[in-house]
């Protein structure tokens, strides 16, 4: 299966029309809102191999581009590309020596004087095929500063690998034990639940969950969780049929502010374009389910069109929730997404507001990541 999710990033995720919105340079000591990474602009090469760059971010509340000026990228990061993001930490890969590291450079953007932390990770080794360059997404159990932190990487080719960078510089490949199942999990997104201390991966169709605890050597086998769905939306048969033909990704999201958990099913419709060769995918709709644990039925997922004062952020980074009222300008009961298009989805009425490009924004970029406000 081709990686539909990243294909759009190689094209422009913006609407074609530019609007007259200003960009500005960020000098404050903190970044309180979620931002989207757009890339960097090289300003200067330094003798030690490091680089001075301007970092480009997108503010979804104001629909403006933010420029973080003159940030120093150490040589290890200057020679690498970002392949994943979780809780604001980036995973970087050096294509020359295939070395990996995880860094908090996104957490130090607002400070010119703070040097980023760079923690080495073992090189990825493909179990079933040469797919180490196709990282689907990354999740971490805690801040990588913590000695017991576990970093989990899900590859596109049915592989899930975990390591403890401070304790064991080897990957433990747990996904190979699900070789028959992971073929159908390419579009599932990995997440870590702090509440339960487990990594979760939605099963085929989002109708079940697999989870792993942090004792990698003792418990490679996942725990299986069956999901029961309740209160499905009333849609026409034609709509259900259309959704059945859609490309779908699943995201499990914890809301730290209220302790709730949601399962999000993201439906993208294939669209053929006369002006461009091939086809593209555009978001058709989202379905959001609120988890409720019952003693009789177990883990139930109730369809909802109201998640309250919460907004979700979905991209190739680990999904997260933000309390809308805590960040000025964010819209509650909404999903901020980039992948199959770029915009805000209103959960209550299923309408989409498409973001347009502010002046100076790049016309194309690959694998942008939402940065949670807590990481800054």
C-alpha cells in the first residue's frame, strides 16, 4: 500500500489562493499555543559544521506564519532530516551514516542561548524488508530526558520497534509477532497512554486495540482489546458505501485535561485531478468515539459529536488534545488536521474550514508536525 498520508505533503497542502495575512518574527521567551512546523531557511554556515536557520511555523489560531529567527542547529541535526515527532521531541535521521537521534530542538526554539539536547538512538534495522526510511509515526513514554523513557517507532512495513535509549542501545522488534495482523495496520497510528503505562495501536478497521507495556524483554506479546461501538451516526446507505471506499486512518487520543480517551476514524476520499497527473486524497469526514469502560461489556466506544472544550491535533506526529479555552483563538469541539488536506473540522456539524497560505509560506513541504504547547 502506498503511503497516501505523506503524498500530499510533497504537493502544496494549502489552498491555491494566497491571502493577505501577515507573518511575523517570534522573539518571546515562550510559545504558548500549538504550532505546525513548516521547515527552515538556511541563514549561515558556521566553521564547526553547525548552521544558523530561521524556523518557520504556522499559528492555527491566527492563521499566520511565525518566524523564529537565527536558531543554531548543531552539525548532527544540520546533516539530518526529521522523520518523526512525539510530544514536541523530534526524531532525526542522518542519511550518510544512518545514525538516529531524538532531540528537543523544537522545545528550545524560543531561546537562542539554549542548546538542544540530542540523545542517540540505535540504527533502525528492517525485519521484513528494506523499509527503514518509511517511518509512519513515533511515540514516547515520557520525556526522553528520563532514564526510563521508551521510544517506539512504527514503520510502514508492519514493524513496531521499541528501545530505551538510556539503558539499552538496541531495538526490540515487537511488531514481527503480529506479522499476519500488521499487514492491515499500516494506517494505524501509535500512541502512548500515560494513564495506563502502555503503547496502543488500533487494530484493523479501528475495531480493536493492541497494547504493549514497558517491560520489553519480558512481555513482547501484545494485549488484545476488543472494542464495542455504540450510537453509530445515522447516515444514508450511499454515504456508508462511499466511506467504505475511502482511505482511512485511525488515531487513539488521550485528553490530559479531562482524562477522557477518544478514537478518531479519519476518512479520505480519492479525487482525480485534470490539472495534475494521478490522483489525490481529500478529507471526507471524521468520526469521533468516546471510550467508556463498563463492567459488563468492557471497552465501549460511543459515537459523539461533542467533545466539549477540547480540540484535537492530527498529523504524522503523535496525536494530542488541547483545552481550547487555554489557548487564545482555538476553536473547541474541533479537529485541526494536516494530511489529506489542511484545515479545521467542526465535529458538531461536519464542516471544514480550509487553511490558506500566509505570505512567505513555503508552497510545499514534507511531513509537517504539530507541536503541543506543553513541549515549549
